[in-house]
C-alpha cells in the first residue's frame, strides 16, 4: 500500500482514525479561517495593518544591518496564518478556502515587495548591500529543511493549545525578510540577488504548506467522515506541492554549491595558496573566482607586498593540470593592503634580528648574474625584453652594480638595508638604438626600486609606490 493510499483508507492509521476532538477541531479551524462575512473586513484590516508595520520594521532592520530588528519583524509578520490555512484547506478538501489562502498569501507577498521597494527608494542611498540583506540571498538545502520542519511544527502547534511555539516557528522560517530583501535589491538594481531572495521566500512557502498539510493530515484535523470525500483532492494537491518542493531543490543545489564551495572555501582548501600565504606572511581578506574569465582575484593584507605571484601561478597551474587535467590558461590578480604589527616590550637587541637579514640578502645578491624576464605594473600590464639574454644586472661589490641591456651597459651604485634597496644608474641610451624606449624604461624602473625579495633562483624588485615588480632569474652565464 502506498503513502497516498493511506489517505483513502484512514482506518489504517490509528492517529488518523482517532483525529481531534470536536471542540479542539473547532478551535483550530477558528484560528485558521475566518467564518462569517461580518468578520472578514476586520480580519483583512488587521492583516493589512500588521503587514505594513512588519514590512517597515523588516526594511529598517535590513538596511540598518540589525539582527534584533529583523527578528522583531519576523514576530510581527502576519503571513504565517494564511500559509497554515492553505495547508489545512488541502487536508480538509476545501478548494475555495485553499484558493482564498493562496490568493491572500500572494497579495501579501506582492504588497510586502512593493512597500519595501518604496521604503528603500526614499531611504538614503546605500553604497554597499547590507549584510542582513545579503544573508537572504544565499538559499541552501538547510533553508528547505528548516522550512519543512517549521511547517510541521507550526501545524502541530496550532492543534495543541498547551503549546505556544508559533512565534518561534515564524521567526525561524522568516517569510517576510526575504520579501523585504527582494524589494530592497530591486531598487538597488541587483536583480540576480533579488531573485535569490525571492527563491528563499518561495522555498519557505512551498515547504511549509507541504509539511503543514502532512502534519494536519496525521494529527486528524479533518473529520473522519469527511476524509473519504476529500481524499482525492488532498492527494492531488499534496502530490503537486511535493513536485514543487522537489523542483525547488534543483536551483537550491546550485545555490548551495555557490555558498558552501565559494572562493573562500576553495582558497582555504588550496595547499598551494596556504603555503604561499604563510611564506609571504599574508592574510586573505577576500577571494573571488571568475569562472568565465578564468580569473582568481585575491585581496590580501600583510606587512610586505606579494612579490612572487608568479610562483603561486605556477604551483596552481601544476595542480590544475595534474589533479583536474585542466590546461586552460588563467590569471591571478592581487590587491594588497599593507598592515603594521607592533608588540610590547620591544626586542632587547633589534640589531640581532636585522643584521642577519641584511647579510642574507647581500650574500644572495653579490657576484650573481640576474637575467631580467619582465616587469609587471600595477595596472596588470607587462613589459618584457624583445631580445633574450641581453638584459642583466650583477652586484660586483658592497656598493656597485653593473647593468647590461640591448644597446649599452654601465655601472651604478646601490644601498641595501633590511630588504630595502635603492639603485642609481646614470646611464644614457642612444636614441638610434632600435629598442631605445624599452632600454630607457628598463633603466628608469631600476632607479625606482624600493625593496627586494629573493626566493631560490628568483629575484623580485618592487618599485616605489607599488607601481610594479621587476622579475629576474639567476643565470650562470657571465659576459664579463
């Protein structure tokens, strides 16, 4: 016997056959439905007033990014009653009551979106979307589970007068805040986020009606003698809402992946990135992955700039090819914010820390020949040599450094202190040189070097004002 066959044969379920006592059933129906034309207008006036008030409260809390105010709006919102009355109407087989409840819910939803849009329009312009609004744009499977549980809990609570959990259920499901977020986001021209917020509301609505109907069915809200007559109606609408809930789970699958496996998650799981961050003493502030452009955007902070991004690019590229078989080219864009760290008491002997660092840089630089492979500027553009193996620098003693480019060579001076490097070359390039502009820019950039970083056979020279980074590789060739 199938699940829906049990609806046709209530005698198979002891809970369904017993049902609710007549007095309890009458009390439940009076809480869910409005009987008598004289009572309809006061009811609608009360619902309209509470809807306006709760929407204004919700918008204020969302725009002010206040969790407490948003919770208050959830408690005042009157939308739980028409949703539960729709669930009860399915169980009772009352088609007119069902359509009235669905129509009322739809009108309240549209009204809430319009009120929130007007409220957002007359409010001061927001530079960024508030966090409480963004929180309603990330529907996941958890929201579906919460809505199912809340719908069942709400239906059960309405049949038990000794319990009073309906405000908590309404707060947990949050029917109104997603609608208010939808209106706010539409005014902010964030249509995609507005759609996601509305999906959250629709998820809660459909799941609550379905779970509430099932609960009302087995609690026994419908009289025993009426169940046989309404079995087909109940079965069809339960099946329809079940299909609707399953259909909702499809976009929720994609939204869940976006939320759970976002850029921050992938960055945290990347051993290559974490090792690179540790090595450079950097922290991740934000991560964005643009799949379409094959771009990894990193917003970093730390005391020193990331001078070896090319190393990270190479490591990630190797893993993409080895693990996933992806050879498609990609880019890494880094935004860095400098931070300072202080401690107290200070080091007893600061020179004990500084001297080895300076000696280490000096030892790596001296008597080594470094081949220029290119300069990446802050705007992302590159300057590369047109002729290979013609652009070099070489530190020959404690204060002198030699330079070679395509058309000329010469000697300059340098000062090195705690990773800070200052270079001076007074060399002119002949205007008849076919690479005059390139050679002149190469020398100009060297004169703007602010500090250096050496890792294995790679030398990075950062320019003043973070204008760019010059990249060199160690070479064994020597033309002296």
